[in-house]
C-alpha cells in the first residue's frame, strides 16, 4: 500500500465559499421550507484539500426533490432532472452538477446492494456514507452557517491521508460491496492509505463483490486506470483479493517461473510498469487498457524451449483475440475503443522488431499501413514496454526507437501510406476487364497493395495499372479493347533503389 503521508487540509478554505449564489439560495429555501440543509461528501473533502470539484451534493432533512426544485427556481437554473426511484434530483449550474437528496437511513439485504431507505437526520445520512473523508458536511443554515459537521474525525483522516469507514468496515462493505473498490480508487487517486482494519475487512468481504454488476465495477476500475500512478490501485486490488473476482486473466500473469536455471520476468508487475510508463505520456484511457492487455496471452503461450529458454510465440495475436471476450464480460464498449485496444495488442511487437534489424522502407510502410492514425499511440505503448533493468540494453533500444521514429516520418512524407487508399479501385478493375464483383477483384487489389508496401511501385494509379493488367492476365482475365492506360510514373527499379 502507498506510504502514509501528511496532507495539507485548510479549514480556512471554507471561509467565504458559502457566499456563492447556490449556497445563498439553498439557505433561503431551507429557511422558507423550515428544513435543514447541508453541502456534503466529495465537494467538502476536495474543498478542504484544495482540489477542483465539479460536483456538489446537498442533503436536506426533508424532501430532497422538492428542495431541489425550489432552489432551481430561486436561481432560475432551468430544468431539474428528477430520479424518483432514488429520491434524488439534479440540475446543472454552468459546468457544475448539483445533486440533491433527502437525509436518510439505509438497511441492506444480504443479496443486494439496493437498500431499504427511510427518512433520517444529517447524522443518519453521514453514517451511511462510505468513508469518513466523504462524510463531512457544511451547514447551510442561518443558525450555524459554515459550521463543519464532522462526527467521525474525517478532517483528521484527511490530514493523515487515511481511508476509513464511519461504521464497522465489515458492515459497510457487506452492505454495499462496491465501496471496497471505491476505497482502492480513492487511495489511488488521492495517494491515501487504507487503514489496517478497513483493508482486512475488504479481504474478508472480497467475495461479496460478486453481487455487483460489471458496469459498476468497470466504472471504478477505469477511474483507477486513469489515476496518475495506476499501479498503486492494481497492487491493492491484488492484495485485497478483489482483482481475481473480476479479472482472472490478469492474475494469471503473476509469477516468474524458472527452469534449468533460466527464468522469465513476472509479467504481472511488468504490465504494471508498462501501464505507469504509458500514464506518464498519455491520459488516453484506451491506450492504458492496451498497456494492461498487451501481454495478457503470455500465460497461454508460454513454452520452455531447450537451448533457447522461455518463449511466448504468438502472444500478440492470441492476446488480440482475447480482447473482445474480456471487454464483453466486463461490459466495456465493443465499438471503436475495443477495436483500438485489439489493434494495439496485435501490433505492439512490430516496432520492437524494427529496432532489432536494419529498418527498411518496406517494413516501415507496412507498419504505417497497419497502424494508420494510431501509429503515435502505438509508439508510446512500445516505448513504455521497455522495462529492462539492464540500463545499457534499455538505452540501446530507446536509441533504436528514435531511428524508427525518424524513418516513420520520412516514409510517411514520401509515400503517404498512413491512411492508405488503393490507387486502383474495384470499379477500375471491373471496367478494365468487363467483369462483375468477384473474388478476383480482391486478389488483384491485394497484389497491388503488397507491391506498393514492398516498395516495388509508387503509390499512384499510373504505377499500379500495369500490375493490375499483369495480375489480371494471370487470373485469365482479358482487358477491354481500347481501355485507356494511364501514363507510367516511374519504374520499379527506381523505387526499389530507395530501400535502405
């Protein structure tokens, strides 16, 4: 777990904050309706820590929906979104989301995280909160305006950087097991320490996570992945026993096996290092997912070859084929984000291969063609994948990457293959040979594509035309008499001489 550190908590930040129109309106409405109201939760926590926050939660000892509608009318805030099933309401104030709820007591059944709810006091509401640092409240009432309501020493925990539950942690986590993931998420995001009784309760209640939906789990997991140092969260997920409940493929990466005195690295911790390396360069959630999954098939492809050592042949291909199944089970999106991750996993060894050999234009063209606009993301992932403790080897690989990057730039400027469009279309082929759509058209286009990527011809119609005619003849096709042939732009010898 992360080291326990002191955090700067300044109560002076509360001074004047309630002078903003929202809180003034809430105070007036509370007085008019004869109820008490409080700002509560993450907004108060972040205010004390000096962190930005775009979400404000207000709780009232009364009807939260009626209170929200009255405050919105007072501010002329526009439409109020009402969620009757949850007893909550929300409206936007500029780019700030304001949510209202009536103070309540909650009780849970063993097999559900949906509680039985009855009206309660501010103290009842604070007791049902997940952690002491999220149970802090500020009074919006005239008689004790700006008073900090802190029955569980949340300010002390903020100062010490501690994650702790207001009530007995076994009760808190058994009632709502999602809170176990939230504990780890907050520890990761804030750099806080989960106190020992709370962490042990997570370990004892880990199996309770099974009643939580995949959507709720991946929402918290994505927030961990987007943290500044996401490996902190994954180590906590591992040690707590939560990770195995929803991500068994990642657990399989654990361990460094040795045979005949030859070992391999622990691919779990290697993956975490790659993830942290990517996080230093990119905030892209899906590139970070690619880092998590880039070696996911290594346990399934691991072999020991006498005289050679450990191999993981084809793990990039098998890993890419595992991505859709993992995304489907976790209820992650199955659209372009999944396809991006799948592509990154499939291609992640390609730039590394280019650093080991003489870099040819042909190999670079094929990489540009296959990666397309994702080439820059791929290069971030591949550089992050260099985690060798051998500094000389690491330095050599990174230097080779610079050569590859320069070559990518040079070839892209010259050959325009990043967003490759075939110079000969299917329509061109059908007209030239007077044929209908068929497999032969795809075969001809593939030969032309390979000729361009191999540097045998230029990437234009004039150079590709004779290749089309030649391949068509091999397939028994006859060109239409009188078909106009574009002028030839250059010979294949000229192009081939550019290979390095």
